C-alpha cells in the first residue's frame, strides 16, 4: 500500500483553504487545514507533513514567524502563499527558509505543479553506500550527494533544503567555473520559478552560513558577474 504524502494547508481564508484542499485531494494527497499560526505550529508536531502551504497574513502569529519557528527545528519544505507580490516580500520569505513563493490569486494547475516539483526535490537523507551513477561530488571535509539529498561537512550531516543543496551541487560539480545569477536561476529553478536574481544571493548567503570557507575550497563571489565554487 502506497503511503500518501501529507500536506498541511495554513490559511485563515476558509474558502481558499478548502479550494486548495480540493485540488490536492484530487491529486491523492492527504491534507489537513488550519487557520492560524499558533494552531499550525501545534498541528505540525502531530501531523508531520511532507510539505506546508503557508499563508503569510495569519491572525496572531503570522506566516513569517511560523516559517521561522519551523525552520529552527525541521527541514520540511514550505511554500508561501501571499497576495504580496513585491520582491522584498519574496526575498524575506526565502531568507527565512521558504522553498517557493506563490502569489494570490493563483492557478490551480500551477499550485499543484509547484507542490509536486518541491516534493520531487525533497528526499530525506539516508545513510547508505553510493550506488553506481550516484550524483556525488567530494572535496576535503565536504561531500555533496544529490542522489539521496545529503551533505556531509567536516564529517557531520548538514540540514539543507533541496534548492540550497542543488545550488551547492551544481557549483561544486564545475569547480572554478563562473556562473551568472541568471544562469543559476535558470538551471536550479527553471520553469517552475520566475523570480528576481536576488533569490540566488539569498541561497548563497544561507549556504555560507552552513558551509564555511575551507583552505582548499570556497563559495566565491565574482563581482559584477555571479558565483563560483573556487578550488585552490
């Protein structure tokens, strides 16, 4: 029996929440709806969703704070939902750890496609022997495995959302090659995300907070152009 993937829907607008629930139930997801931030944090512990659809404008604890508190203890993918379409709001959401940002009103097919895209990229890290053909790059004190979505830094696993890991793997797979922000945005987010190039800057910043520069390698900024994984 196949276990259904679980989606937690957090939106104070019951009509929108029920509409999202309908879309996702038709796609064979198991869903749960909550309508405020405090309830979302409580239910998160018991429901243990595979993904969270999180509205920003919630009564009491807003979506930004919910995202911040969940990110402090879990790596569960989060897609933010908001009527706010300004770049500042998108970047803030990404800085707090969101994996995607959807502007209301949204198309039902786009919502479902983005949910599936994020879930495809999210696989819990498993400790196993690399199989032939596995996507792995290794450097001193750093092992990036895109096959099972795991990162080992100085011998310890590092929790990392899918997009961060994919960006790190892509750069590390082409050492010393410079990529523009546009190239990175296109390769990592592709057709599933149309956003400002500062999205890349946000993810690089988060990577640098987790993976410090090494004597043998570093995540380097090439001013006026973009980024590279520099190997010395």
